[in-house]
C-alpha cells in the first residue's frame, strides 16, 4: 500500500472500537503516526495499538473523556508531546441515546451526556487542536446521515448533535482556510459492529430507506476519512462526503 500520510501525525477520537479503530488502522497503514482516545475500553485500545505496532507503524492511546470539555487542551498537549505535532484530527468519538421527545421516562441525564460528548466535546477538541494544527492540516468530523435528515422517530437528540457539529465544521473551514487547513464532514451510515443500533423496527425502516439497502462496514467509512486526510483532497474543504449507502439519494 502507498503511504500518502508518511510524516503526518493524526488524532482519532474514540479509536478503541468500531469506525474509530478502523480509521486508526488505515491512517497508520498509510504512514501516519496515530494517537487516539477512548474512555473506558482500555483492553480494546491496547489491542488496536498492538495491531498497529505489529505492522511496523506507530500508535498511542490516551484515556480522555470527551464529555469533559476541560480535558481537551491537555489531550492535544499530550499528542504534541508524544509525536511532536498534529496534522490530522478525526472527530469520531460519540455515543447514541435514542428516545422520543415526549417520552415521560426519558433518561435526560444520558441525553445530556450525549449532547456533551457529541457536540460540546467535539467543539472543545477542535478549539484546542486549532492552536497547534500545522499548515496543510485536516479536520474531519464524523457525522451521520441523520445530521442532514432524521428519517425515523426517536432520534431527535442524536440528530441534533450531528447537525450541530456539521455546521460547526463548516465554520471551522472558514476560520482555518487561510492557514491552509481544511475541515470536512463524513456522514457515516449504519455500520456493522458499531454503536448500538436503533430498535429492530427503526433499523428495518432505516435500511429500507438506503439505496444500497445494507449496513456499511467500518472500513468503507474509514476509506472516505482517509481520502479527506490525504494530499488528494487538498482543495476540498467545507464539504460533506456521504458514506451512508445512499440515504439521501
Ligand atoms: N454505528 C453506526 O451505525 C453509525 C452510523 C452513523 C454514524 N456513526 C458515527 O460514527 C462514529 C463512530 O461510531 P461507532 O459505531 O464506531 O461507535 P462505537 O463502536 O460505539 O465506538 C465509539 C468510540 O468512541 C469512544 N467514546 C465514546 N464516548 C466517549 C467519550 N466520552 N470520550 C472519549 N471517547 C468516547 C469509545 O470509547 P470506549 O471504547 O472507551 O467506550 C469508542 O472508541 C460516531 O461519531 C457515530 O456517531 C455511527
């Protein structure tokens, strides 16, 4: 495999599992030194590191709760101290909490934690990273098809977090463009082995609304992220790359 990311340093938030782990593996295969975060899956984080090291590439994990926005500057400082800089930020870490807005038993604490993790936490990491990202840098925010179209009941809060970080990323593209730093969004779709899917009825409805009528594999979405991180995407910024099987087609 060619190594278009040789000499680059990447930070992938939420790299211990799912799409984040697939992204860590792919960016490392393409030559980047990759730092990633997790919040509780220490063993899985170590397994990802071992796999990357086994292929002769570099990875390091930092336990850092994205819902605690005060942690973001220290996280970025840790990455820079470890790898000497930062070129690529992939905002991947997120959680999913479902429930209709009129549910009297809604777990509002869990919903608030989702807003803190998926929205405020992403903003805090972008702000901290923007201090140190080098020219030619990349910010790639992982959203969802739900960031532009909700499509089923029970997803208002999750969709709002994704829509919010999409707009934020567009503003980042405007703010950091003069420094030759791009900022783009990948709208992921339902993925095999990823975060808890919605209830079976909602899942069936969502799958039938896709052009490809199937779930995606994390590697298929990681490939879209790697493209935006690559030199080939040097003139792409403020864009939304749909990698969700045709949800909007
Ligand atoms: N799965 C889908 O079907 C789907 C569809 C559309 C979009 N997406 C988006 O794709 C991205 C990845 O989803 P996924 O399914 O791969 O997720 P996942 O398998 O549930 O993994 C989530 C990752 O985020 C980390 N994380 C969660 N909360 C965190 C926190 N507070 N601080 C730091 N790290 C935290 C987890 O760390 P631990 O392992 O330590 O918990 C884990 O590494 C998310 O942005 C999601 O919204 C997913």
